[in-house]
């Protein structure tokens, strides 16, 4: 088996499907008996939707979303749902970002998402075993040997894989056994999620509200309520005085207390409420100090935990998977060396740590202002976090002296280490975003007068096993003639993009063009020997 994935929820299934899309099969083991039964994780950001677009499941995700939520809902804060509005953080969740991507943000729960991901992973040759957990593992120079156990029968089996991806969630056995430490803010609250049924349609008052944050002297948390507004869940992370809340909600917890908190958050003291489940979980803001240990990789909540303010947790895990899948596939195929896998931690850990801090800052500003006295990182725009993060590693050509982890996606002009901007082109008579060109192999985008770079790309396609496709951006492909400006090049320049859509290298002009530059750059990125004859 090429890859064993411990954990078959959102991140594990996404990883499996992405590996399958790259031609790599995997075995996924998930300790729960089936897919998610509770509506966790609701906000899918644009980058995640771009990734699912590349996997061919974006449209299905959108359909599932519209079954559960009205599209383009708001994120707001209230004293109670029936009472006073406090703040509107997003009046429509896609306002101000539609021009950044062909994909839009949606609200959709894991109940709807996981079956889609499982079906796609299995369609691409992977196997998913529910009710099965990894109970032990050992790694050596050639792979990982793991013991898996069927939780119903107790039967155990031994699995041998080239690589292990730990996506088991915050209580990762893999991380604990490897002794990987974590840094951050630690425990913030012993929170609960209350799943309830109640007729709240009239309380919505015609408002399209996807996330409703509640702050009042009795309870602090947030609602997500599904159509037809007869059920939903309330996350509670504090009760009592918002400036000095009680944050241990586990002690003395009863269904009666949960009904009381739901009513206090809705603002209707006598509304009939049925509690059908309560989940306990610990809110933290913490990042693993290592993402890689030999042939083992951490992804998702095993690598980073953050408060559920901003919706970054699941999305950051999806981005982990996208970064890692093509790299493992390239190494397994022999097209890349092991150094490429080291870039996973180098690239993703700084982004994960930054995102954890942004989640924590939003948690404090929006929900627990009593923590402001301890200081927070400044809150940056959501699109910076989702689309504006920047990688610095051996898998990116030099980014100069700029070590920024993030910036505005509108400011980036295809600088190395940034996501290649979405730009509409006409390819073979069909309108496509540049996003649709990436995913398999490298892509070289050249200006209309960049013959020298096209020659260099042609040589690279012959010399490097990873594969390279070249597109000439001229009058036929770019009717508006603004591509070069958006990508920061002239008509003689070129941009090299990795399979995950991140820019590896950019030449503004052809002044330094050499027939071997593109090949040498690709070899350096892929961790292969580079000739001294040409500086990549």
C-alpha cells in the first residue's frame, strides 16, 4: 500500500481523494463506524472550493450546501436571536471576494461533505475502513508498519505502507507516540456543542444568517441553523458575565441545563426545545512543532487546532492535504527526491501557526473580549488568510528578502511562493480560469513574445519526468490584454506554477533566458540534482 491515512473525516478523506487524483491509492482507517452524523464544520472558503473544483466535486458540494443553507448567508453577532443585533461581520459571505476566484464560499456540513469525498476517493481506487483504528505503528527507512484493529470484533491486522498521514484529529495517537510537542495558547475552554430541535423560523425574521454569534450575560457562543429552521446546533464556550465567564461547561452538565442555554441564546424563555445530542470538546489555539517525522506526516487538527471563529480549522487541513498529496505522488513515481517532502513542513507549519493566531484573535475580539488584556495578533482580512498566504522553501525559487507569510491576494502578482492568481482565459475556444489549468504536472505561462521561455519549457518537458504544459498568453487567449499586468510580467516573461497552483518561479522579461533554466528550476524544486552549468 503506498499510503496509509489514519483518520477518515474531512481531512483524511480529502487527502485520500487528492492522492487518488494523482494516481496514488491509499487505505483510510476511521475509528467511527461511519461518516459524520453531526453537522460539524460549515464554512468552506474559496481555496478549499478551488481544490474541490480540481477534484471534480465542487458542483456536488454546492448542491449539498443549498439543500442545507440559503446561499451567501451572513455572519453576525446578537444579544439573542430574537433580540438586539450587535455586529454584522459579513452581510453576505461572498461580498468583496467574488473577483478573486471562480469558486465561492459556501456553508455545508460534514454530514453532506463526507459521503461525496468518500465516493470520490473510492472511485479513484482508495479503500476506506470504518470502525477501524490504528493502534500502533513503527517506521523504518523504507516505510511504516502499522497495526489496525476492527473496533467491533477486536480483530487486528498488519498494514505496510510507504508513508503514513496522521489525520486523526486533535487527540492524535500518532503525534503523541512520536513525542511531537505543540506551541500556542493551550486550552481556552471546555466547550460543548448542543444539537437541538426547535421551531425558530419566526425568530430569523427573514434574515439569511449562516452563523449567529451570541453574547449576553447568560451565554456566549454561536448558532448554525439549517433549513427549514427547525434544527441546528449551539456552540457554548462561556456562561455568565462575558468579562469573567465560566469556561468549564462540562462540570455538572445536564440536558436541562442545555435547554436553558439554548433558550437564553434564542431569547425566548419558554420555546419548546428538544436536545438530541451534546458533544464535549476543548477549544485550543495550538500548533504542532513538527509536521513531519521520517515517513510520517501530520495534517489537519493533528497538526493545528484553532477556535471555530473564522472557519479556518477544516479549511487549513484541506490546504495541508493539497500541499502534501502531489509531493508524495511525485516521490513515489520517481519524479522527485525526498527533499520535496521536507518542504511540506517548511511551507505548511508557518501558515498553520499564522492561521491559528488569526483564529485566536477573532475568538478574543468577537467572543471573549476579557482576553484582550493579554494581547493578540492584529486581525488581517479573511482573504489574506484564505488566498494570500505565501510559501518559503526549497520547493519555491528564491523569494528574495521578503519573508512575509501572508499578504493581500490583490497585491500579489504571481510572486514565487504565492497562489497563482485566478485570471480568465480562452483555451481552445472555452473560457477557463487559470485555476483550471493547474493540478497535474507543472504549468508554464508565457507572454506572447516569450519564444525563449517556450523553448526552455519544451526542453524541460523532455528532460523532467514530472511533466510540463506550456500555455502562450496572447490575443487569442487573453482578449482583455491584462494577463501580464496581473501576473507581474512583460510580454517576454514567464511564470512557472506547481501542481498545487503555487508559483515556483517568475521571469519578468527574457533578458536572462536560457534553454535549461526551466528544467533546472523544476529539478531544484523537485529535490533532484541540478547541473552547475545553469543557475536556476
